[in-house]
């Protein structure tokens, strides 16, 4: 089963708590479980564009879809047996200490 892991930055976090693992150590752990499929950082929210179509009109707005101080900084795709296994791996990501990790199962269009 595939899961999308959204890595969220929390600018209000003071960063004083050290993560359990470095990003390299986390990557090695996920590799040992053969769970990582892909992932990357995202460019800053200032470079985002939000697109909406209403009444046949397309509008674009600079910035992320949500007006918030927190933003998605990156993503990973994990392949795990179930949500518990995905949460276990995601909970060890360094950004779980300084930001937040959201894990969502894929919902195929089949």
C-alpha cells in the first residue's frame, strides 16, 4: 500500500529539541525497510501558484492554497503494509521534531 508523507514546516517551533535521527539516517532506515519510492524538497511557498476554475474562468494566485504560517516543504512516497507501518517510519523523520508529518494512504482511481 502506498502512502504520501507530507513534510510540514512549523516556523513557530524554536528548534531546540534535537531530532532522533538525521535525514541521512532516516533515509537509511527507510531503505532497510524497502519502503521509500520517491521524495524531494519543494521550492519555497513564495514560488507556488494556486489555480482555481470557477464559472469557466481560470484564476491564478501567487502563493500556497492556504493562508497559513505553516507550509509543505517536501514529500515522500512510502510503500508499507499498512498505516501503522507508515506512521512508524514517518514518526522518525527529523521534521516530526521541528515541524509535522502528515501521512495519507493513496486512493487509486481504479
